[in-house]
C-alpha cells in the first residue's frame, strides 16, 4: 500500500459522444507532489481534475486515490462500480478550487468556510469557526471574514475559496485555472497564497494553469497535454528549458510570444 | 360509476357548446392582441401617457375577471349600453387579457436595442416609419410564444362566461348535470377537453418558440 | 419609482372605500361586502399556504424524485395547469361526492385553488432551482455535501430570491380566482355582490365597492412582495452574486 501513489489514473478515457476528450490516460501523482498541467484549450486538462472531483463520469479505466479505487470498490473480492457512500468517503480526501470561485453568495466569507465542516464533517460550530478564522488569516483575509462574496474583489473571493477548500482538511488539492478569471493585478495575491500552502502543508497538488512562470517555479513536475494525451512530462527545467517534443515547443513559443 | 352510454349521448351536445368556447376564445384573443399592442405603443409615445396606461394595466390585472365580466354585463346597461351576455363576456375577457398582452409587447419593444432608434433618427426616418418598419418587425417575432401562452390562459378562462349564463362548455355541462343529476361524465369530459387542447397548444407554442429562436435568435 | 405609484394607488383605493362607506346609497352594502371580503382573504391565505407546500413538493419530486414519484408530479402539474381553475373547482365539488367523498364548499375551495396555483408554482420553483449557477452545485460536491444538504443549505436559499417576483404574480392570480368560489355557493366577496345585486339592483354602487375591495387586497400583496423582493436581494445575496 505504501508503494501506491496518492493519485493514479489507470487507462482512463473520457468521451462526449464521438469526441474523445481523454484517451487512455495513465498518470501517477506521488504523495506531496505538485504537478502542473499545461496545454492548449480543448486538450482535456480541466477534465483531468473534474473527473477526480467526480464532477465528470469516466468512460473507461480506473481512478485510484490514496491506494483505493475511487470509481470502483471491492466487494467479495471483485471490483464493482462504487456506490454513493464509497465515493463520498474517497471524495473527502480531495478539495478543489474553481476558475469562477463558486463561493456561496448568501454566506459570509466565514460562513463559506464553516458550512461544510459543520454539515459534512459534523464539527462543532465553535471549532469550525476557530479553524476557519485561522485559515482566513493565512490567506490574509481575517479582516474580511464577515463580508459577503459580492463585497469582495475577485482575488479576495478566490482566496476565500482556497480557505474553504482547506477547511475540509483534504490530502489532495485541485486548482482549476484559478487565476484565469482574475484581473491581471489580482493574480499575484492568489499565487502567493498557493505558494504558501504548498510550503506549509503536506498536500498533494494538481493544478491546471496558464501561468507558465508559476508552473515553472512551483511544481515538481509539468505535464503538457495535447489532444487528450500527455504529450510530454518532466521536471519544469526540462519542459521549459529543453522541451523534447515539437508540439510542446510550439505551444510554449506561442504562449511566451503572447505574453 | 362511469356510464359510457350516457357519455356517448352527451358528446354531441357538448361538442356544439365547444364551438361557442372556441369562438369566445378567438374573438377575445383578437381584442386582447390588438388592444394590447395599442396600449404598449401608447406607453412608448410619452412618459405621461405611459404612466396612465401602466396604472390602467395594474388596475385591470389586480381585480378578478369574473367581477369585470359582471361589471360589463350589469353596469353597462345602466348607462344605456345593452350587450348580450356573449358580447359582454367576450369583451371583458378581451380587455382583461389586453392588459397582460400589453406587458408582453412592452418587453418586446424594450428588447430592441436603442441603437435601432438612433440609427433611424440618423437616417431621418419619421417616428411612424421607424415604429412600423424598423421597431415592430424586430419586436414582434420574439414575443409570439409569450402571446401564445396568454392565448392558452385566455382559453382556460372562458368557462367564467357560464357565470352570466353563456352556454359554452362549462354551462352546458352544468345544465346536463342539473337535468340528469349526473355530473361525473359531463364535468370530467369538459376537463379532458381543456387538458387535451392546452397540452396540444402548449406543444405548438414550444415548436413555434424553437422555430422562431432558430430563425431570429 | 413604480413602488410609489403603487403606494399612491393603494392609498387612493383605501380613501375611496372609506369615503364611499359614509355615502348614502353605498353604506348599506359595506358591512355585507366586508364580511364577504373576510372570507375571500381566508380562502386566499389558506390556498396560498397549500400552494407553496404543493409547489415545493411537486418541484422537488419532479426534479429529484424516484421515477414513479416523478411521473406523479408531472401528472399533477400538467393536469392542474392544463385545465381551468373553474373546471377543477366544479369537478371537486360536483364529481367527488358521486365517488362517495363529501366535503364542505370551504375545504373544496381551498383545495382546488391551492392545487391550481401550486401547479403553476411548481414550475416557478423548478425554474428557480435550475437557474442557480452550475458552479454552486459543483462547489458543494467538491465540499462533499449530500444532495439534501446542497439543496437545503446552498441551492434553495439562492433560488428563493429568484422565486419572489413570480410568486407575487401567482398570489395575485390566487386572490382573483377566489372569486370563482362564489359559483359553488361560498359567501365570498363576489357572492355577496351578486346576492345584493339581485336583491336591490343597485348594480353601480355594489360593483364599484367590490372592485375597490379586490384592488385593495391585490395592491397590498403587490407592495408587500416588492418589499420582500428588495429585502431578499439585499439580505440573502448581498450585492451581486459571484
């Protein structure tokens, strides 16, 4: 069991009708590893995260989380499709931050961070509030804890969303283009927070990003997706410094020229 | 409990009454659609006239159609206008739904971009030409489905005419019921008639909506 | 701006009622009509309660119920939206007794109108739930909530805000359709008017008062719903939603 990676995609496929989004994906992410996923739009990178969060079903293959199959469970020595209870137990290990924040607009920043710990984990209100206050402090928003999402800037909302996900004590954090919806001047504050939790928490992280500089500096490994497949992967120094694949080179040239 | 022989007996009688129901629906809706358009156009013309129309619409929508039917039927003769029950009833229905239709047209007008008015002014078109040739053709098609839904709503309110003894479907069913002491068949048949017609028309409106949004969307 | 016009209309309506109730030719009718109006209000309030309960139940059943329950909800919504309120009222009043079910006119009235408006309300509730952005469901899933928790804590509070204006319209429709109960012998406002009209032939004063009384009830509801709308948008969503 200790050999098993934190996350394993085993021959995972995803199709929409005749269109194949992901084709036989195999990817292991080790405990505590930080993996960035880059690639042109439509290459299936967001789908990789959404499948792991069970927001998308998979059409083939198996997903493993922390040594256990997520989409299947063993019953009488055989693997059968997972039931809702099994999925919820596994899902408890995963947190996700979205491109469009998706904060609950009718709850304060603090309310957003204590909602699931109370209703899902059954935590007492006082404990949940103390912990949420600590997390909001860590993302630099202790002064805004009684504000509603509509009263916060995009960058502040995204930092609340990060605190909200962390409040569930996940082992794995998924970041889905978390700075794409932000005005350029607000990107830095969010990346700063991600850097900090990367350093302070022993979390496994998967992020889909367009911030090449951040991917290069922050991640242990970078995967370049192209047309539903991993086209090239390796340490950031290799991918950004000396890409082996022609597609990777073209993509990085295009991105660097634009930006 | 359900008497088929009796059902077959009363079917032709009900069918004749259904003709009255359909006539009332058709005439009532023509009044509603035309008067509604006039009201909505007046709202466009000036803020003061618009306020008066808005208040009138609110008044009509805030009081029961049944009372409005009674009002036209009983009060108009007092001022010398004697209408038979069918005319008074259909007029009341038409006026009532004109208020609703005017709101539909208003939404249609509001959805035409301001730039269309401005471009027309820039081309020196007269206000009437602008309204007739530029605004109306853009405002009307998108609101046709909403008007269709009010046509269905109006149709379902025609049984109210039975309250002033217009022998439409509901009144005929009640007469049959009081003569034979059997209400189950006539009232259920009337219900089924409305259900089938409403579902069919709702389906038509949906098809129309799809077609319009492909054509003009 | 429009809320002020509405308030002015309500004030004018109430003033007119008070002035007329001191006029000869009008004042004899006032006590009887007020009695009728009281019954109208009772039916409307109870009908509204039933409508809200039915709308929530049917909408949730149609969206998330197991298959047979979903069919039942669809059948309820389509049948009650597809036929007239008056037909439903008559059916419950005249046909149910032939199946051995006897009810007084008052419960029949509340049941018929509540079920009728509830069917329209179900579509309002369903539309409002579906209008909540998909991201809210996804965020709740990512936080590992159960579907019941998502609905209760995240989705319904937001859908609630979007429901208020259409529910305002439905409540007005409900008040107006209470006039139908006069046709099954309940002594509501419309019934009293008809009765007095037949007895005295004083058509103009009677129907003027009746129109004003309905107007007062409807405008009160419209204004209350406007305030609720403003309160909900501010109190629940606090500025624009993310």
